[in-house]
C-alpha cells in the first residue's frame, strides 16, 4: 500500500477508534493495551527526502515513454508528408462564357457555357538554388472554351473533362551566377526564355506572349533549355521541345514535330526589347493566334518553317494614372516547300494595361491585333478583348470581359462577339 493510502486509512481508523476508546477506558486496562501495542507494532516509515523517490521515478518513466511515443508518431507523419523545402499554392477559376457569331456555326460555338479549372503548383528545392516544378490541373473547360480558330480559347481552358493530370513537370538549376538550365518531360519553350516578351495579362489565350502565334506558339512536350542573364539586363536563351509520343516517332528524331527557339533581349525596370527565331520542324502546328483560313506549313504535314518574332514593352514609373503600360508584338514566318503565294505569313499585336485605377490591385486590359494569316488570304482577320479585373478580397478576383473579332476565321463577314465572367480563388 502506498504512503498516501496508508495515511488516509490511518486517519479514518482513528476517527472510529477514538469514541470507542473513550467508552472503554472505564473497564479496560489501558496501560496493558498500550504495552501490548508497543511490543507488537511494526516500525513506522519516516517521511524524509527519499520518501517520494520511487513514485516520482515511476511517473517520470511513464511520461518519458509517452513523449517517446509522440516523437515516434511525429517522425512517422513527417516521413509521409511534403519535404520541408516544398511549397504549394492552389487556384480555382470559375468561368461563364457566351458567344455569338454573325454566321451560322455547326460546331456548337454559339452557346452559354459554364466551366471550372483547378490548379496546384508544387515547388521543391534540394540545394536552395534549384527547383523541381510540378503543376497538377483539372477542369471541364472544353468545347467553346478551347476553340482556337475563333479566339475563344481561354487561359483557363483545359480540355481535361474532369481528369486530374500532371500538366507540367520539369527541373531547373543554376550554373554559376548567370546561367540557368531546364530539363523535363512536360515543358513549353516560353518557360525557358531569358526575356519576358510581354507584360500584358490576357483572358483569351491568343494574346499571351505578345501574340501566341508561330514565333512563340508552343505546346507541352519533352524538352530542355538554357538561359544566360547578365546583371546589366542582357539575356540570351535557347531551348527545344519535341512531340516524342506523337505516333511513336520518338524524341528529337527526323519524324517528330520539334520547336527550337533562340531569343535575345534587353530589359530595364521600365522597358524591354527582344527578338526570337523559332525553327519548327516536321509540321509543327500548335498556335492560338491564327485565322481558320491559315495553315501552318501549308499543304505539308512534314514541312519545316522559321518564324521571327519581335517584342517590346514599356510601363510608366507609377500606377494609378492615365498612362498605361504598352506591349507590342510582330511575327513574320517563312515556310519551306510552299507555293510562292502562301510561303509567308504575318501577325501583329498591341496590349494596354492600366493598374490601380479605382482600387488597389485592380487592372484594366485592352488588346487587339491581326492573327497570323498567309499572304494569299483575301481578308484581314482582326481580334480584340477588353476586361476589368478587381479583387473582392485578398484571395478572390473577379474579371468581366468582352472579346471578339471581324473576319476572325479568315472568312469575309464571319464575325464573333463574346462575354466572359471569371472568378479566381487563390489559396
């Protein structure tokens, strides 16, 4: 029996014995009883500095075991969680879009459509300077949201029909102070450029990169690249991507569609200029800024062509004024093995942006231009968009947009008009 229990029992016993002893004192020889008790009782324990050592040691051992168990469980949890050098950010975009064509369309592009896009970006560093990038994405923005010929392909478009996919994955690392390298099974040319070609942020994908045509048009494929950036603002980069799984043709073979882009540019805090030469082989045809009448590498699914792209942008020293930032783009393309009447094409773009006009972090954007068209096309296609983007709070941005074009698909009189409402939630 432990010491505290002995004390409690002793106290209770004394409270019972006391009144009985008082009554029995008249008939019982208390001296004899006292003498008997002295001769038979055990030695009582004395309270000293060692009285509680055993109990304290038992409790410490018990608590130490519990702490060790918690540490073990924490280690097991951390072993199955993200690395402490991995960061994640997520985004959800809700889109509502309506379109109207002046001519009857048989492909269902005149309708009101609702869709979503979900994106998770994962970045992991192993040395502090390198980065493994993984983008997970899903959505149901198909059909009208991904029509290239009429400019209705939105930046939120996926075409994934609710399937969660690894949308991008690559590894990048520096070499010295000025050189950066990329390699990955799912990457696009423009992620590996040394100079940012445009600072206009579009809603329709045709206006990305200062006109997402043949000079900058790309697709997600296996690739690698290199960029040199000098502290004075000069940059030089070269990269290549190849459609390795297109019909089992392999990567960077004579049969695989391949894009090899080399860019040079100069950037300051307020302005930038750059030029790119993109050599495209074996019928490469991915572009968002073209008319339906235009055919990349005309009448030749295995032909090669070269595209020259000039880009520049300028921004004012302060926002919230009537002076917008300006982005400009011009493309010129020459096709091998094409007839003289269609062996070249051109495209141009202009984008204007006003920031912090009515409230902090809001944005007004206007873009317009002529999508890629062959020289022998009889009409000039024209495309435009205008939007106002504002923050409802720190995490939610709302962007109403109107867009359209005249002769947009290369047919005279076939115009398109559309309206979009996007809500973006970042967390």
